[in-house]
C-alpha cells in the first residue's frame, strides 16, 4: 500500500515536472485544488444519493449507512471547505443543531437548525420523520450545489492550504474528538480518522518539496501513527485522547508550521493587516502565544508604556477610589486568593442584600468576545461601567471618579506615565485600558494539563489522565468548554462566545428552575429570542478549583455538585420541562470513580503562577 | 484514494499555474534600484466625534435636570446642514443605531449634533462652541427626542436634504412593547405623550390619536440640528422599517426606502414646497396601469400605522431590503442590500398580490437557466448574496440596476487584493461634488462572509467605502475607487460629502475593541482635501509595457500596470508583505521609510514612503 503510494507520487512528479521544466520544483497547489474540487463533487453526489435512499424508503440501517457515507465525504473535504467557505459550512452544512438568529437583519428572524448535525439527529431518532428529513436534505443539496458552483472559481494558494491544514488539526482536536459535530452517532473517532488522513495526504505533497528529509519523515510518521491510533480504538468512550494529542496532534501542529516556513511561503501576518484571535505563528496550541491578546483587547504589550499601564491598573483594581463611598474596590468581589472570585453564591450588594449573580474568576477573562454571564457587554469598558454606575456595586459616576483621580498627585503621575501620548486627565478609555492591562497578567496557560499536552516531561496521574479523556468523551464537557481555552470560545477561529441553556436549579437538588432569564433579558435586541431564555455564558474552566460556588447563581457549592447535575442531564434530565435546553437530557452514566477522575482533572487545570507577582 | 490521485494528476496537467515564491530575504546592499516616491498624503484626517468618550449636553429628562453625559455609541447616518446665514461651515448630525435605556439622554436610540467651521489656513474642521435657545452650552448636544416626540429606536439611516433639513430613520422593526428598551410602555397620544411624561410635538391632523408605545416607533423623524431637538415624527409617510430617503430639488417630492423583505419604495409629494405635513403618499407598483405610483390615503391614520398591509393590498413592487436613497442630477439611486435566500420572507406578500421588481424576475430567469429548473424569487433556491445599487428615473417611472454587486462567480479576491473586485451588500449611499464632478459614495455592510464576500480564512467582516465617478456610463465594479484611508477593522457607515466638495465625513461604527484609541469607539471621521487630489488612477499613468508602479498618495494606493504577485521588503531586505494577483495594493499601514517592492518576474524597485 505504502509502496504503491510512493509510485503514484513519483508518477505525479513526472507529470508535474514535465509541465514545469523551467522550474526547480513541482507545485502541489494545483493537485490540492483538483483533489478539493473532486472531493467536493463526490460530497455533493453522495448528498443526492442520500436523498434518493431516503425517498426510496430504505431501511433504517441503509439510511444510516448512506448518511455515514455522506459524513465521511464531508470529513474528507472538511479541512479545506471549512477554511475556504467557513460561513457556508456553519450556516448550511455542519452548524450546531440549534436555532439561531439571522445576521445583520433589521428585525429578529429565527432560523431553524439545518445541515448534517440536525439531519443526524433525525436519522438516528427512534422513529423517522421522513418528511422533515427530506426537506432538510433538499435544502442541504441545494446549498452544496451552490458551494460547488462557487468553488470552481475560487483559487487559493499554498499559504491558505497550510492555514487550512493547521486549523484542521485544531478542529479535529476540539470539535472532532469531542464529538461536538456528531450529536447522535458516536462516530467521532471514525470521522476524525477521515479528516486526519485527508490532512496527512495534503501535507505529504508538500513534504516532497523539502530537501531536509528528516522533517518530511517525521511528519509522515506522525500522521501514520496517529491514523493507526485512531483506527485501532475508534470507540467513542475508549479512545485515549490525551495521548493522541500529546504524541501526534500537538507535534504535528508545530511541524506543519516549520514545513510552511521552510518552503518560504508567506504567512498570514504578511497578507492580512488586521489581527486574528489566534497567532498562526505559534508552534503550540496549549500555550500563551496561541491566543492573540491584542485581538481581544487591543492592548499593545510591546509598547514601552505597557508596564506603567499595568501598574496603574493594578493600583486602580485594588483602590476603593472607584466607589462612591470609598468602601469597595474591584478586589472586593474579585479576590486574588480565590482566583479573583469571592467565594460567595452571589456578591454582597452595597446597601445590604446580594447582587443578581455570582462573581466569576478573572483568569483568562480577557479572552472573550462578550462579557457577563448573559453576554450583554461586547467590550470590557461596558463591563466595568456597569459596576461603576450600579447603585448596588460602586454607585459611582465618571465625573466623581475623574475628579478624584485628577486631584491626586500620585495618580496624575501614574496616568501620565501610562499614557504619555494622550493629553488630559483621567478618562474612560485610560481607566479601562489600565485595568485591562493589569488583567492581562491574570493568565493561566501553564497548567499541568497544558504541559502534558505540549509534550513536556510532565506525567498526569492515572486519574487526571482518565479525567481528561472523560471530559473530552463520555462526560461530553468539551463540546461546550472547547479546547484549548476550556471556555465557550468557539474553535477554530475563536471569534465568538457561546452560551448554553442548562436549566440550573436554585439549589443542587431543588428541582426548581432558577428564574434568571440570562441572555434573553440582557438588553441586547438580537438576543431576545426564546432559545436564549436561561442561557448563560460558558466560562473558562482554568482555575475552576478556586472559584466555588458555581454557576451564575452560585447555588452549587462544589465541583461534585456541578458534575452530578450534568451527570443527570441538567434540568430536563431531572424531569423538568424546560424548552431549548442545549445540554442533552440523557444521563451521562458516570460512576463514582469517573466523577472522581473528572474532579482530579479539573483540579489539575490550575495555574495560579500569575499570583506570584503579587 | 488511488483513483482520486490519478484524477488529480490529470487535472494538474490541465490547470497548473505556478505561484511566484518570494525569498524571505533579499540582498539590498549592492545595487541601485529605481525609486518610487510616495509623497505624504495631502488629505487631513480628523476624528471629530468619539462615542463613549465625548461629552454631550442633555436636556431635563425623566425628572433629571439638564446635565452632561458620555455620548452614545453605534454611529450610523450623518446629516449635514450648511450654515448659509453664518460664517461657519454647518451642523453635523450623527445617528446612534442602538436601543438602550438612558436617564439623561433618553431611552432608545438617539442623535448627537455639533457645529463645525473651516480653519482658513488648513481647511481642516474645527468644532464650534454653541449656546442653544434652551440654554445648553457646549460642543456636542444630544438631540432631545423624549420630551418632544417620544423616544426613538435604532436610528440608522436618514435624509440629509440639500437645504439642510434632517430626518433620522428608525429601522429596527418593533412588533410589540416587549422589544423596546423604553421603561415607560404606557400608551402614547400624539401631541401629548404618555401618562408619565409629555411629548407635545404632534402632527397636524393626527394630534390626539392614541397608539401603543411600540407603534410610536419606525418613522422618519425630522430634527432641528441647530437646536438639537426633534421636530416631529413624519406619521404621514407611514410606519415602516425606514432606512433612507431623499428630498428632490423641487422640495416637494420625497423618495423613501424600507429595509425589509419585501421592502417597499415610497413617495411623498407635498402640497406646498417645503411643507411636508400635507401632501400625498404613494407606494411604487411598477406594473400599474398609467402612473406607477399607487396612493395610500394618509388622511386615514390607521393606514399610516399599518402602512405595510396597505402596500401589500395595493400589490406594490417588492425589493429585497432597500437601504439608503440619494438624488443625483434628478435621478434617484438607492441601495438594495440583498438577503441571501429571501424566499420565505416575501412569498406571503407575493401570494397576496405583490409583485417582484423586474430585476428580481430577470435574476430568477437567469438562475432558472443555470439550474435547469424553474426558479422564481420565492423559490428556496433563489439567491441574492451581494445586493446592488438601483436607479429610479422619475421621467420614466422605471427602476433599473445601476451597479450590480458581486461579481457573481467571483474569483476569490484573496486577502491582499480585497475588496477591489467586490461590492457586497451596499448599504449607505450618498454623494459629493468635487470640483464640479459628481461622485457617488457607497458603503458596504456585509450580510455574511460567504461566496467571496470576504477572503478565505478571514472571518471578520470588513466593510468598505467606495467612490464612483458619475460621469462613467454603464459603470462596473472596476470603476469603483476604494477610499483606503480608514482605521483598520472599522466598519464604515454614513459617508457624506460637504457641499464645498472638500470633506468626506463618515462614521466608523462599533469597531472591535482591539483597535487603539480612539479607533476602538464608534466615531465620526472627517477626511479633508479631496478638492486637491487625484482620485483613482489617471488614464495616462502608465507608458509602455515594462513593469510600472503609480502611487496615489491621497488614498495610499500603489497601482501596477499589470496583474502580478508582489512582495514588499523592509529596508533590511526582510519580506513583510506578499500580495497575490493584484493590480493595486493599499499601503496605508506602511510607516514612512524605505521599502523594496518585487514583482513576480523578480523586478525590484525601491519604495520611498513619506
């Protein structure tokens, strides 16, 4: 098999070389492109075939087989298709099986779920809703037709192929192995193998161009070994994801970057003037460099004044000067020793009583598209502003704060040092920028889990190892707490935050739905859709061990109570009728040992090294 | 697998084109290349009004005294009112496209106005301090809607009439009190207000009518930019999800667009020039016998409140989301921004007798031919990804496509080349007359990133501002000139030219927080000096066949005489940018200094950027 492959590649070489006798080396891009178009056409043809099988009234097993083939066709072309036509894939091909709102529309328009994931739910349902499936299948085939049509005229270049391959690896890790896009079939590992092989084939074409054979052989060996691992144990609950990521996926993410650079193709930063959420030039996924803080915050960490901004921010964070009566600071509800949460179910309000929600921890908090449990703030300034103005929190105003800051000699010079190019006194921008600069230090990217997945000499305990695999598999945590952020930041582009409807109770076993409407009531007009009722932001789980009690209402005292709630299948699992719950209502079937393993894993997801600077 | 690879081999033979590989470094020490100079841009860029940062003066509202507040964000439309009787240039009115409760400015959306004059030495704009009749003093003023006409919501587009009258459009369609951010949701009586606050500015003929609070939304609302307060909601133009409009030179006729699918095209003709409180309201029906305008009786208030159903009953012509409307030389142009698959949105109205605009029927016929099946605009398959600029000719009463968005079957522009060959979902539309020449200003507002609307791998929406020389007959996408001097990542809205042709004003709306201050806020930007520069590429820029570069310093664009791959190297010979298959590139981000530019054939020139 391997030998024949080599023969074929030599043949290809001959063909291509004859075309480019003036050139030193063959160009893989057109091979990749031709393969892409051929795979896309095959995908479309399988879509038509599936519809025919459905219309012929085939047996359930035949229908499932045709659907599995359709998914396989998709997985073969996914790494390029999802890169080149990302929005089409999200909208029409492989979006989450949940309703959404229409983008950029002058009124709220709800779009019902469609695409492969919704179709899968129907194909695997106990009784077949053939009419509905036919409708979805017709729409799917039309969109696939359009995608094929447009793909014919869309060239792409080597740089883009490399981006697609590396994003493809991230997608396999975060969306594939976790079963995110196979809601009913449990075929996640089989499908990951298909996607993996497609990327490997593509990388091999580029490997041929290398004079340095060591890297070529390393890449080929890692893809082959990874493929063997995926094929050897494709059972969804049994697959050892921790070892797979550490041994094959993570090293390849670095190797493909090295290959890209060695072949002298331009990189993203040379063609795009903006900033993306991730840094393509990071060789590692589980590291601080992977996420682009600048994208999320605009902070320029290289600026000479950045240290001064951090210092000012730190002072402001701990100084009650921001509150009207000088009696509380940010740190009142964000205590460093509790990973910047406050240990209370809900934080204390200024005039007695409690605030509406629990105080979240702040590690990695800046790496988000929207803020607050209900995602109502699209920027940090608005988040801080809420606290400053709220009569229950700081009860203050900008006027008061700016007057105080401007009349303090010490602050005047701190502001000057932090913003040497901006004139004037304290203002909203400087205030929020400085606090964000301070918060940029509250990073947690170096947990034991990160070190292990990066391939460093760190051993996980058997429980932690099992816990990670449960998190990614049977316990279905990683379908919302996506790797590598362990938050609702959606891979592989990391440009949106997801929220989920769990049906959190007023107390762990109360069976009473917490009345908080969450995102639906956040005042964002585009969020006023029924499926955002009781929907809350998916927080990062890094340092989660320190931020009890849990959930937006702080009603769950410890990790175990949270895990048990999930193990039951959320509110619906407890038998409560709540519409649009995004958590499957089935029990996860985790036993005592497995719950213990998950807890050990979550505790290992800790990195408080940033506190050393305090 | 084998089969596929063999197929690959045969395809590769047919298609292969080798891309230029640019070395990561070049030696820049031992030769004297040709030098291209890019002078400093003669344009002056100013950030006039920054949302969430600049302070606006407010009126006594909801029991709070007159005060100051930080301006609202989400800038959209800009209106310009010339100061014909004074020595200043004029007033600028800026929409805030949002709904948010605000104790001082008032709930809902809003507007901010300020006055500018020209600095005689530099032509740059200077904000003028004013004291208004209501006693407010300062530079920026929140327009008082709450105490005049009731609140507004989602102030998006509007009308900037040539005599300086300004209307703001309320776009986000309200179906019930539950979708408005108002805290007072009591019934609203025109000319009176609600039971808890007064909004005395009514409307002749409709005063005393009581409506639900949400029914007091979705009008064109006239404001007085000089006094920073609303004049009236234009109830006689109907309750519609308005976006744009224009007043014709007769000062009687108004054309209006509604942002919906179906979106109807409306006309109002005043009885007396300049008085828009009495007149006749029409909706456009292109297949009507005789005149194409069907009257909707505005003496019946219910017909105005339920304008949409009246238009449907009249069998009006349906468009796919009309945005802004502008008059240029007696013709009416409007943007139809499009909706990817509109079928279900307008099929019900079609069933009730509404008709599709002729160009949609033509598109459906073209798509039928392509798909080899019958496709009508209400078919699930019917697509409208890119939108277009339409023209309405008052003489013939016919609409036609003026500039089609796209191109369809696009060649993906590639990151570097974007957006020169694409016009996607045009939205804002306005004009500027520079040295006697008319230009159209077109703003994009993308409905999505698929089908080539943004380059692959960049999922961020990037919206652009284009200029189009109106003297070009049958313009195409290549005639668009992109205005490159804009903050990175900003979405452009509201572009409008000052009457003296020197300044283009536009808003950078809700940019991402990752921009440095002030670009991280919505803001109003002025770019001045258009009367002093060359726009686009002059016809005689190139001579002969050899590789040539023409720099346009104003828009920071380098034009090439052939389509090529190019790479830019820094002064030390390190590669910093690569552009694939481009005829021009934007160099607005290159700091002043020495660079080298190499084309696909390896020809290298020195680039001196000032």
